[in-house]
């Protein structure tokens, strides 16, 4: 097995199955759990909002849950991209923008192909739902939303040239959901307790560290 290479002050290149890949895979799976939890929280609060709850706290919680979902979904896919490339180096944001656009186009083509060839599930949407163009702005706007979640930015309150979250949802949620749904088959952890979460699970506040009795 080839070892990963030390460059630029950190371990960068690696091979599938080595220690770095194992650590990265654990981090990606953990990120997807956080993504799924955020999405389920969004479904809860957005459902309350849709059913008529318009108090500000419900709207804030719905906003927070959706931005958290977008943040974790973005980071999850960045982790997958790095694993595909066998390299932990950070990618240029313009490259990431294009990769996200390309990935959504691929997912749309896959849905269309499945419908046209008769192996789509019975509950699948009409083919016209997927016969749409992916704006070149999608990847960049997805990144902008992620940045506004990761940092305390004035753009969270006044997005300026970026899209407000409500407009991003209206334009792009169908693409976001494709990115989320397509990942579930491979990255949903079916038995969390059986998984080795490495240092993540060491954060166990129920454990009492004991030392020698004082003399």
C-alpha cells in the first residue's frame, strides 16, 4: 500500500484504504449525519411555518436549520471531492463551483435516463421536472450561502449581490435536494453504534477519569 505524501507542512496525497483515507471517510460520514440531522430539523420547523406559524422564532429556527443543512451538505461534498482526487489540498473556489454545477447536471441526466429507459421508481417525478438548465451561478451561490453560515457576516442580514436565503431556496432547492438524496445510498450510517468514530466518540462526558488516590 502506498503511503501518503508529506508536502507543504501537511499530509496531502493518500491512497484508498490507508490511514488518511480511513480518517477522511470517518469525517465524511460524520458530516453526512450532521447534514441529515439539520435537514430533519428544517423539515420540522418549515412544516410549522407552512402550517401557519409565522412567529419570528419559528422563522429564525427554520432559517438556521436550512443554512446548517446547506453548510454540512457543501462540506460533505467537498470531502467526497477530495477523496475522489486522493488529495487533501484545498481546491480553488472556482473549480469547486464548476464541480457542483457539473454534478447537478449529471444527476439530472441520470434521472432523465432512468425515466426514459423504464427503470425509474414508480414514485418518480415527471420527466419535465429534470429537463431544466443548471445556471452557472448555482455553484457560486451555494458557496456564498455556506460562507454566510460559517462566519458572522453582514451578508447574512443584507446579502447585497448574493441571493437571500428565500430566493436561493426558490431557485435551487431542487438541485440541493438531488445532491442530498443521491448521497444517502452510500453515506447513510445504518448502525451508528457499530461504527468506529475514532476521536469523535472520545468526547464522552459520562466517563470519569480516575487517578491514584492522594496520599
